């Protein structure tokens, strides 16, 4: 997951460390994650489970770091909503 780790580091540096709540979250993470990582070490199922749980987090971070990718889905959703309400009013 090396590209995902690089993305999360970039997000940490560009977004989280620029404000107090973000810095508090990073400090909390660095204080709590080593014991959790130690517990997971050697347990393949838990490693797999953590990777699955992190996929949506990585996807959200990716979209936050690349907001231009949200333009197409937003345009499609708005178009659908407009067509839906136009058809509903016409009936």
C-alpha cells in the first residue's frame, strides 16, 4: 500500500498539520497507533481487515486531495435531480 501511505502522508502534511484540530488528531494517532500496530503484527487476518477498513478512508482522502475529480459526479447528480424534478412537475 505504498502509494496509499504516501497519499496519507501528503494529506497529513498539507491539511492536518495546518490547523489545531488536525494537529491534535495527528498527535492522538501517533500516541495510540504503535500499540495497535504491535498487536496486529503477525496476525494476517487483522492486517487484512485493517486494510479493508482503510480503503474508504484512503478514497475520501484521495478525493479531498484531488477535488477536481468530484466535478463529474456532482454534475451527473445535479443533472439527475433537475431531470427528476422537471418530470415530476410535468405530471
